[in-house]
């Protein structure tokens, strides 16, 4: 995702509208167990403030993930407010900042970082998902199994949930 910034880089205060809607293939490898096969949409702008670039806008995408308790396949969507400063690579003395080089700005790292920070590591199909039976694997949202008897004490159930989280 490389953007030509030649139109604004020489003019202090210049603004470039940025809009894209693309599948970002490198996202796939970033978080284990999460599939990003929907495009990432972005609407915003890039402003030149004395040679420093300011990106702002709204980014959104959807991803697929399995419920942490019952493994049901889920789709979830996120919307992220993006606000980042970007400096010229020539002036950069700090490794932890986003940079542009000459007339080009690669947005890949910004896209990736914003999404990674917004995606939860664990997702539940619903807050009261009962999960799978630890013994026989029955989906307890759909029915009960005979193993329940042995651990049917509600106080024990609470404890089990506590240790699982
Ligand atoms: Zn579930
Ligand atoms: Zn069971």
C-alpha cells in the first residue's frame, strides 16, 4: 500500500485525500487463528505540517475467528480511528516512528499496527457461551451430555470458568 505524496510533500499545509478499499495480504500472517480475507477500507487525509505528515481517518475491516470457548466460526468487524505522524526517513533518528521516503509513503505498517491493536485475542460467540464439554466435546450451547452430572455443581462451574479465562 504505497502512496505517491509528491503532490503535497513540497507544500507546507497541503492536504491529500486518501481512500482505499483493498485486501492486505500480509495481515494474514500477523495474528494466529484470525483470517483477514475482507478488504481494509480507509477514508481520510494526509496533511503536510512542515515536512511532517499527519494521517487521520477511519479504517474498517472484518475478520474471521473461532469462538474461544466453543470454536464456532465467527465474523467480526472493527472500525478504528487512525491518527499517526510520519517523518521523513532522512530525518529519522528514532526507530519507533513511521517514515516516508522521498515521494512515497508506505502505509502497510500503519495499517497492520492499527488493526493488530484493535483485534481482541479472544472472542466469544456470545457472553454466555457455554463452551464444549471437556470430556466428550459436546457443544453445550446445543445440548447437554451425560458427563455434566459429575461436575454439575454450579459453584464448581463458576470456578472452572474462572480458571479458564
Ligand atoms: Zn461460543
Ligand atoms: Zn460431555
